[in-house]
């Protein structure tokens, strides 16, 4: 069973990286709705630990390829963690979606503005700007992730 989870995690990382050219530039950040879709899928299908690992690996690869920024780490990983924990606690995909939106849109943007951007990037950005951008990106990706889970369930690929 673990082998299947690892294989799915690798596929999720690959999809997140492959869809990286689709992003929303906002100041010093690049918002990736596809990452938030993958966060919801991996949180629900694999659990919180795998979801965080998928988000982290996708962020590392995007940064190595010059497609992302350091803001991908708090932006993706916190949302993935909260989505996974919310799903684990409730077994509800909508709770996972809410966890993703709160984790990325609120907590990820706070961590990005207060810690990552000034300390690791030597830059500043208005909190409201990044919070709105992260929230729009994660909301779109979360909706896609929930829709994908419905399709996967109807297709017999995923069972809650």
C-alpha cells in the first residue's frame, strides 16, 4: 500500500511541475492555482504528511528550474498541511478545501510577508496584496481539486 502512495505522490509532484507555466504574477510572487489543486488531491488521497512532501518537492523543483519563488514553500506547504489535517479529522473534502484556503490564503501569506520575503529574499510586499493573490489562487485551485475528486470518485479511481 505504501508503494501506491509514493507512486501517487510522485505523479502529483510531476503534475504540479508540469502545470507550472500556468501562474499569476503578483509582485515578487508567482501564484500557481494548479499547486492548490494538487494540494487538495494529495491531502485527501494520501494524507497530510504526503501532501506536505508533495508541495515541498514541487516547490524545490520549480525553484531549481527557475519557475517559482521561495514563497512557494509557505504558500503551498501550510495549505497542504491544513487540508490534510482537516480531511483526516472530518473525512470531508470540503473541509479539506477550507483547510487549503485558510492555510495558503491566510497563514501562507502571513508567513511569506513576515518571514520568507524579508529574511530569505531581502524584499518586502504589502500583506493585503499577497493575501488577496494567494486567496484567489488557492480558491481557484481548491475548486478544481474538489471537482477532480468528484470525477475520480465517479470514475472508480478514488473512494472516500
